[in-house]
């Protein structure tokens, strides 16, 4: 690792596919700072070595992805108010004193990218998945004053299971957000188990996945004339917000 460069990076597991490294490498080229900044994938099996990672020379900022958005919190020196409420962190700033501060920019990206598609009849959302990614979506929907129901694979208080999703639930939830990894390349034939035939042109189906551009979830939704949106713009917005946080 070149000591003279400011180091940014992504913490996650099996992250070769990641958007972040390509995005920031291209950004550094556009800003003509590729000789002073570098973005690295830190693909780790667990967070045991997180403290050692923070001690590496010139670490200035990190992004966090699956599966560490929730478990990373206890390793940080400080957590921003919004990230604390959400219960998940996807951005870490390392300040001049070496203190690690956690933020969540996922909710900002989601809120920005879905807002332009919302109609008056989009009153309730069905959130597929209950992990760290869904927590940011829940926070954003709460800010947008949109009611939500969370779907989990297991039967838990406050959630419903996929088996309980029927025509009435689909009808009552005009927004459906896939927060699961189902359908991510290379497993492009996977998708959440839903009664897609009950979707209509009034439904807005949003997939946090960006690779492929059109997941099976989105294809099945589009087949039933629903408006579809993938997660690419959300990722761009959250990445730019990460960059702003690292540099303010």
C-alpha cells in the first residue's frame, strides 16, 4: 500500500463485483487526483482485523457493504445520529485524530432516487428483506411518510413471511422494494417469491441490486406493467455523499 496516497476502500465479503471501486477510481481520474488517492477493496471474512485496518497508513474513509453494515457499529468510536437511528452504517470517516465515525448514506441515495417516481397513490411499501440494507430503506420511507410492511424469511413479531403475501397485500402495497441479494449477478435467475401476477401499472417496484441492470424481480414486475427502478442511481448518490463526508 503506497504510504503517500490517501486510502479509501470498501469493507465487505466476496466483493469483487462491487460498484464502489470502479466508481471511485474513475472519480479520482476525473478529478486528476489518482496520484494522491486510491480506493481498495478490503475483502474480509470477519471484523476481527478491523482495528488493524484502521491503523494502516493514510486510511481516510471506508464504505461498508454486506454482511457488515450492522455488525460494524460496535467497532466504531462514534456513530452519527441518523446512522444510530437506522442501526446500520455504510460509510466511515477517519478524522485527523484517527477517530472512526459511522454514517449511513444509503437512505439518502434511496430517498433521492425513488422520490421522482412517487405518485399520490403510492401510500404503502412492501419491503423484502430485514437486513442492514432494509433498515436504511425503512428510515427513508418513514421520512417520506410512507407506511411499510417488512417481509422476512422467518416468522418474527412485526414482520410477515413470504407465504402470507396474497393478492390483497399486493393491492394494498403500491411500492415493493427488494432489499435482498436475490438476483445479483451471477445468480440472475433468482428472485423473491411473490405472486407477481397481482402487480399492476400502479405499482412501483424498486430493486437495490444494480448488477444486472434488470433483475428477474424487475423483469417479472415489468411484465405486469409496473414501473421499475434499479439501484444504480441510489448507489451513485450514496457514493457522492460518502465522498462529501470524507472531505468536509
